[in-house]
C-alpha cells in the first residue's frame, strides 16, 4: 500500500510541477507609457502599452502638441499577446495598423484612419529585455531589431515606461 501512495504522490508532484503558468507577471496589468520631445517640431511622441493579466496587450503611438497638451493624432496601433519569463519579454502582434511609418515625416492621423498591415496567421514576434523598476510602477524595455516592423532604429534602444493607470 505504501508503494502505491508513493507513486500517487510522485505523479501528483510531477503533474503540478510541469503545468505551464497561466498568465504572465501580474505587475504588467495596466497602462504604461514613455514619451519624448521631438526636437524641431514642437511636439511630443508617446508610446503606450495597455497590458492585461491574461497575457494580451494593446499598443498605441501618438503625438501631442506638448507634454500634457491635446493629442494631435496617431502613428501606430497594435494588439496581441505577450509573455514575460524573468527578463525575457516576447510580443506577438496579431494586428498592426500604422501610417506607413517614416521617421523623418512622422505622419499622424485619426486612429480610425490607420492602415491595417497584413500579417502571417501566427502574428509578428518581437523579443526584448524587460526590467522591472519601482515595484512594477515602471520598467525599462529594450526590444531587438525586427526589420519586418520597419522601425528598427526606434526599437533598438532602451526605453523607460511609467505606469499611468
């Protein structure tokens, strides 16, 4: 009988230890943004991530007249899934809409006027490093260069995102 119990306990431990995590790190629930002034334009560029605890996200990029001014328009929108394993961060964008990004011009439009890109059924994967700061109230993110996205220069640096809600 004790051998049977030992096997049951071993199997229970094996099943529990092999289960996948249901959701990414919960501190990512909420909206985080980074911003910077665009020299020579008199406007500000914002990038926001809206993370859900179920592992989904939405990302928007837009311009404002000033750091706290009115929104001028949008340049980018995406949504999909994310995972965070330690500091290894993966985004899988399943929908992308943009303006046909040109860093020199930085065109902006109403969010409903963004053009949807065609993606492969599995989406577009980007991999980066995410480091938590201030107990999850901010983080730094450095995404690897992904030429399929078309904005390598912007993504190939570390950005700091602060929680806004």
